[in-house]
């Protein structure tokens, strides 16, 4: 409990050190959101590459259900 507060306190302290400086994101919530978005975009890139190499890959089971109605 309180992980966000402890992380933010530690990261703020670390950001003041000359060796680390601005290399640490002092906001855990922002860090987690950015990491989640990076992961999402990586998955999208893999899927887009698959579709570009094989156009039939864009047809999913959900699209088949929609088109059949």
C-alpha cells in the first residue's frame, strides 16, 4: 500500500542526483501508463505487419460474424 507515494518520493530524490538527473520518471502513474501504451502499440505494429504481409489476416472471427448478418 502506498507504492505510488514511495516510488514518487524515491524517484524525486534520485532525480536530484547528478548521475541520474532526468533519466527517472518521477511519476509512477505516468510511467505505468506510458509502458502500457508502448506495449499496446507494439502489439498493433505486429498485427499491422501481419496484415500487410497477408491481407487475409485482417479477417477475424468477429468480422466474419458481422459480415454474415
